[in-house]
C-alpha cells in the first residue's frame, strides 16, 4: 500500500489537471474569467477519470513566468476553482501551486486535498532566481491547519533549476525523509515533460525504502514499464495531453492506453 487513500492499489498513477492561467498572470483570459477556467479543467478531469487514473492533482502550470510566492489573486482563484470542481471528483485529489510550498499547503488544507506536491527542501539556481524554500514553515502550517493527515510529496530535483547542493541525489532524498519528514520523494527530469534519469530514480529507490518514490516527469507508454519497475508510481501531465503537448487539453484515448499498460504491471 502506497497511501491509505489508494486502497490496495500498487504503482499509483496521479494525473495532472492543469488549470488555465490564473488572474494576475500574463496569460489570464479576463473575458472568460473563472467560469472558463472551471470549464476547461472540468473537461480534463472527466477525461482523466474516464481513463482510470488513481488520483488527480490540480496545478497552475499555465501561470508562466512562474513565481516563488503566490500572489493573493492567484491563491484565491486557485482555491475557488478547486472548490467548484470538487463535486465532480470520483478519485482522491491533491494540489500544487508553483512554486510556493506554503500556498500549496494552505490550498490543500482548506479544500480537503489528500496530498500536496512542491519543492520543500534544497537551494537551487533557477529560472525564477535563487530558490530556497522553507520546509519548516510549510510543515508547521499543515499542522496549524489541522491537516497532519495530508501527505507532503517532496520534489527533490526541481524542473527549470539546478541544485546548488552537490550531494548525490540519493543522499538528498534520504536526508529529506530524515530531517524534513517527507511523506514521499519525487524524482524529476530537467523540465516539464522530459523523462526522469533512470539511474537517478533507481539510486533514490534503493536508498529510500521507507516512503514511496514517484517518477515525477516524462513517464509515457514507451518507458512506463521501466520506470514502474523501480518506482512506487508516477505523476503524469504532458503525456496525457493531445499530441503529448503540455499546453493542450487531455486526450482521453492516451489516458486509457497508458492505464491499460499500468493494469498489466500491477499483476
């Protein structure tokens, strides 16, 4: 069992539901407003659920350029959208506000999310500048909001960034579990949609055996068998989109084909 909300499922697949650009972001459609954002993400949610994914994670990937601190208008809109979509959910859900750990925890806590994903530890040189999250604040906020049950998924090698910590990735993963109480470790490729380094994933899985390890980016029908031969599960965004393009809507047939393969791997 990976987490209790997955029941007895193994090799869990968490699918991304990318919300359109939020208020304040350069790509925001003010004419369409929140109604258009809700409509768009609902279509993706329905396609993902019909395809058989195990959980859904809401994210604001369309809020480019990304920020390290969520603005009030983005935080409010993200929360409102999740609340409006919740009645249509049939699977557990999580949230990730890029790239703000405390915002992710706050949204997750008040909406009833089962998990949150973020960069919680480390120091990075990134497209957004020097990136140094404060895991302690995020963990204490989770506790203050009475959501100690909500899992915190630690992405330990951030996309769009380079770690300034020169320890091997498996040591950073082990340290995040020991010092910062990570509920799961996520291993990413260098950018959204690009595959995880299989050697890195294997090293982390060998070193960290008391919490789940997920492949966080770039898993597809060609490499899913290899990735899930070592990982506890995967988080899928880009591969489930039309033509495998991150910014397109979800393609239900791609989801079904992928999940059919996963079912064979579950035995």
